[in-house]
């Protein structure tokens, strides 16, 4: 699957590349956690570029993990970036036997063992990103059909993301479609991360 549309002008292709560069990194909300440890644990988020051959385009492995236990992520995913001209559409995938690949965000030897046969598409759960100035704003594709069951209740995902060169702000919530009430996710507001290291040099841009 190619990440660019052959009919799109080159200036639009750079939107995908610019987003990929700011996404690629090791992010930490340590400052937020230190300021309000009661409501915010210290979390790390890794977005590690995949080889070009994985999607024949730009893709990422991601994991979200508590800082005190980097080998036990509580969220993992695979992401394929698709250029749509005015925005970037990010297809999301889950991993079969995800814990086999735990630590791939900070260990490239593990990252290299992930293959396309290990993933499954999460339909209706793609993200759409647009740029405004120096910030990319993203949210779940329209329709409220990204369904997640937690606490025995089926919910739809609402996800708001803001990314800059140095920061990543995200707020995921699960909403009960019957009542409109929030079932899971932070009740206090978004997680606010700072980039600790960039993995942009690992992006296979020479293939673009």
C-alpha cells in the first residue's frame, strides 16, 4: 500500500513527510506527572518508524508504557500513513500476540521481527490529521464506529491529538453511545508529552 497518491502534487506529499518527522520519537509526560502525580502517572510513548518494505510506504510501530516498566506496554499498534492531499489519513492496525513484540519501541532488534502477517486492520478506527501553522491536529475518522468494550460496556472512541516538533498532547475517551457519558479515559484532561528523542532519521525517506 502506497502512502502517496500519484495524482497529488509534490507540495502536498511534504505534508505526510512533515507529520512523520514530528511523530517519530520517544515522548514522556514526566513534567505533567511530577506536577500532578495523583491524576497522571509517568508514561512514555514510542513511535518507531518501520522499514519501507512493511507497507511500501511510511509506517510506525507504537507503544505506550509506564516509565517504571518499559517492557510491559499497555497499548501497542501499527500505523500506516496515507497522503490524501488536504490531510493525512492514518490506518491503525492491532498486533496478533502483541506482547511478543513488547519493547520494540526502544529496541530495534525486536522491531525488525514484526511482519505484515502479524497485524490486523482496525476498521473505523483510523485517524485524520490536518496542519494548522506549526501544529498537526488529529481525530478519529467520522462516524463514531471505532468500538471498544471496557468495564463491560461497548463504547466508541473519541481521540483528540495535537503534535508539534517538541510536544504530543492526546486525550482518549470512551463514550457510551446510549447515554453519551464518558466510560473510560482521563476525566481531568489530556496527557501532555514532551519529545525526549527523535527517530526521524530512521524514516525511509529515500524511497519516497
